[in-house]
């Protein structure tokens, strides 16, 4: 039987890998992913690199962040090309540049507000010129993703102080025009995430139904530019239909960026990703969108394995060929990956949701949650300890899986730790409020040491997973998280012992009643929360 090609429905069908937020993938990891993507029928790969690539004359750009050298990028590019994959740089030319803003060489002259470049400044465009010069030297492709997304406060920081209040759409378009001209200088045709056009029209809302753009607005967008409609959240095709129609009002070619969920904690979300992707692809085919890629973000720590979403990526490639039959995907998956599809799908279990429900990630927020402050204790279900213990057993059966067994070792150890950690704060507070000092002393002698033991085991597995896939840079974040968690558990154990022995009279955090973490949620209801800082501590924002 002749091999189906994505070309019948798409000119470009690819994947975008986040190499900036936490993990910078080793080149060997990228080589392996390129092998898989090529075998599945993909023809493009984007590396999302906010500041983790070498830029000549900008020594602080990517400094201490594990940036790719020019030589590494050339080697990755050559390998991708040998496998029929176009390697497209994916950078940022407006926002999401917090990595460089810690250095005064940028924050002093290039910062508007937060992580947003100060537009209109000579130094800003000198930096962007240096970026494109480096991209031109290290990539064969002359297509580039310039980012430009989620710049919510553009023009409202230092720019406002210097120039006064101006129409923010005009500010965006003036900057975009300059960036496109620099791109053209080096022979690039850029693409950009489209959300800022919609947000500025719809009071900050990207996914607004029925967005209608005035021709004067449309005509301000440079012609030598492609727009990328990104959407990872909707399951229904009608949503994608409406948003694509909104994008087709522009004079610019439209791409679609979907998502394979690697960014809400330790576990992937393949089931949700596959359902969303299938309907997005149906809509793209129907409306003639010929270029598409699947994003694999790494928000807040990059705890999830890059390869955890292989079922989603193989299924997406099959859908792009017009084959939505999951049974066919299972056969292709076995051939390419060498593993059973259904067994691999067990990686979803730590945060597995009911069909039709939104994404949620209790395995992450309950692992890091503080046992005394207890902000997330309201969301704990009574059956969680038993449920996570059972999931750990199921996942442990895949530890011997060829090549990717280490993913399941990490996830199994995660669930093993969460099975004792998830309700530790609930049990602690209940015993404290009852005045049961004997019960608290027993908890301090048994549950707290056991939790620390299992957290240490999870740390070891995660450390091995990270070393296998990523450069060392970025793991310091997880060292701080796990070190903080273990020290906090140790401190809480000490406080409980001292209270039970009468050495202290009160533990202030345990005196407070626990409220719902999110307004309107029910007791024991799962939520999605991916912010480690506010999960682990009550942090005042200034």
C-alpha cells in the first residue's frame, strides 16, 4: 500500500518544541525527535528559543541559560535536513523576554514593561538586527517565527512615560513593520502569533466570536508576513471554524498552531490533545489552511518528558493525512516507536480526567502544596491516596518499556509520592483542630518521614529523566523546588513534634479554616493550577 502523505492536505506540517522555559533539549534528544517526526510524515520543526541561542555581539543574550551555540544549531539543522525536516527558528521580537531582562544591559535600554521590549528605540532594533544576523548564519531556512504574542502591556510602561498614551494597535504595527524590514534584510519571510491583533480589538480576549476587522486595520499589517492562529484549548470544530474565518479577513497567509499538552506538570495530556487536534485539523482542511504545527510547551519548570506526548504527535500526523481512525494510529505507533499505544497512553493517568472535562493537574499542585498553609487542601478528595497508589502500580508495569521506560518510572514515583502527600495537610489540620496531640506525634513519626522518602525517590527519577533529555541548565529550578519541599516537610515535622510534646502552644497556620482555592469550585473538585510559587507559598505580590 502506498504511504499516505500530509501533502494532500498540508504544505507544511510540523512540531514546535519549547527549548526556553526550563529545559533546553540536548541535540541528541532533538535528533531522536527528528527521527520520529520524519518517520511519521512531518516535514518541519520549530525550536522555540526566547534567548537560548547564541547571538554575536550580545554576550548576555542567553547567558547562563544553556543557550545553543551557532555550531550546535548548524549541526541540528543539517541533521533535520537529512531527514526531510525544515528547521525553522522560532524566536521573540517583542515579549516573553524575561530571560534577558535580568541583565541591566537590556533592562536599562530595551525594557518597556515586564518582559516586553521598548519599541521605537535604536538599541531595541540593534538587538533584533543582531538576532537576525545570527539566525541567517545558523539556519538554512528563510522562514522564521518572530513571536510577538501576549504583549499585554505593550506601550504602557517606559514607552508611556516617554511618548504618552498612543493607540496600542498603531504601536504594535509600527514595531512589526520595523521587525519585518529587518527580517527582509536577511532574506527571511516571518510568521507571527496572531493574538495581539485580536486582543487589541476585543478588550484583551483572543478567542472572541465574530471578530470583525476594519479594512484600515487589516491594511496596516505588513504583507510579507504570515499569521499563526494558535489554539490548544477547544474540543469543538465550530470554535476553530469561527476563529479561522476571523483570521481569513487579513491579507496574510494563515497558519495554525495546535498543542500536544506537555506543560501542566509532570504528566502529559494526550487524550485531550488528540481530541482537540483532530477537530482543529478537520477545520484547517475544510478552510484551506495549508500550514500547521503542533506546539509542545514547557511552562513552569518543564517537569514533563518531551516524549510523553508521542501518542498525540503520531495521531496528529495520521489526521493530517486524512486518517482519523485511532486503530490505524496504534499500528503506526507500534511500527515507529516500538511500543504499545494503549500502554503508552497510561502516561496520562496522574491527571487523567473524565471525558469532556477541562484539563486539570492535581499531581503537580498537591505534590508541591504546603502541608501547613494548605491553600489547596480544599480540593483534596477522600479517595486520592488510594487512587494514586493504584495508578503508581499501573505505571510501574511500563518501567521496562523499551527506550521510554524511564518516563513511566518518573510518573510512577510521582504517584507514589502524591499518594501519601496529597492529604497530608488535611490530616495534619484535622488532628490539630481536634487537639489530638498523640495523633499528631504519630503523624510526625510516620507519615512525614515516609513522604520525604518518596519525594527523594521521585527526585532521583526526575533527575535521571532530565539528564537523559536536557542540558543541565534549568535543573537548578527543580533542585530549589524539591529542596524547598523537603526542608518544609522536615520543618513541619519538627513543629508538630514540638507542639505534641508541649514545647510550643500554637501553630498559627493550622488555626485558619481552609477556603476554596478558586471561587465557585466545590470541595474535592479538581482544578488546573500550574504556578509553583503560589502553590508552595503565600507570596505577596508587589
